[in-house]
C-alpha cells in the first residue's frame, strides 16, 4: 500500500483564521491497483504554533483506515511545510 498523490486540492472557506480546510482526491496503490477516493482535511495551528492535521476519507476503501490516515497526515504536513497549500 502506497500513497501516490493528493490531487485536485481546493480550499474551503473557514471563518476561523487559525484553521485551514481543504478537499481533494487521494490516490493509493493497494494490492497492485490504483484507487482514488475523495478526502477532506483540516490544518489547525494552536496559539503556540503547534500544527494539528485532521483527515477524513469520504469514499470507501478496501484497506484498514489507520495506515491510510497516517500516510495522508504525513503528506498533508509535507505539502504545508513546503508551502504548497495556500
């Protein structure tokens, strides 16, 4: 199982300045075949600068969710730290 990419990332309007909400599509390779599923994720920054990531998989995936969510959180933090999420 591998996370190939997160595509079609769109920003959703949030009225709180320390939360950023996004939607997109995650592409996984599971058992030799590619699976695409819609996701939503939130990046929240605490007053001390700590970043928390919350991810929801909106579609169905035939694989345990915990490893998928861990991979998605790591990729979202990398995208954020690289400045690719506006």
